[in-house]
C-alpha cells in the first residue's frame, strides 16, 4: 500500500500456514499482496518516489484480495530470485522466505552501472569521498 504495511503485518506473515495459488482469496492473499507491493514486485507510488530508478517487477497490480496470474507471476519472480523452483505457488518454502526479515530496498532496482566511479564492482559496495565537516575546517 501507499503508506506501508499495516501495524500487524509481521503477525499476518507469521500466520501464513497454507499453500496459496491462483483462485485463492482472503486475508492471506492480501498479506502476500502487501509483501509483494512493499518489496518491489507490484506498482507502489511510495517506492517510486523513494527509489526513482526502481521499476516494479510485475507492471500490473493484482485484483484486490484475489490470487490471480499477476500474483503468480510475482511469486515466480520472488522464488527465482531466492533460488527456489519457480512454481508461482506460495508453498511452505516460499512462506519461509516471506517470513524472513530483509532490508527495505525493493527488488526491481537496476543493476549498477560499472562506469559509476563510486561503485566498487569487486566488493559490491559504494565508496564515498571523505570530506572534512565545516566544523573541523580551519
């Protein structure tokens, strides 16, 4: 959603306990949709503002509360990114991925440009130019 996940989102993720596939409906599907939206799989205006280079992995949002083909496509992409068999079904292994803590940077960010002089391709880290703060300059 635009404003972020509901306050009880972590509890909802932990409560996921059954397989979900095309045709499923209800609260568990809404929870999966929230996760997929928060982590870059569906269009999300907040992510688009925060990460201008980001693009959703699935360009079309799913039907509200319905596990449709867009949901299955997003789950297949998540499974592939995690090295799982890409079935498009939220199974036990996929539920564990959904429940695992992760950083807030969405999937769908472009690869780093090797010509970017601040990106170290060998370490996979950004470098910064050290500058003295105005308070320490004499």
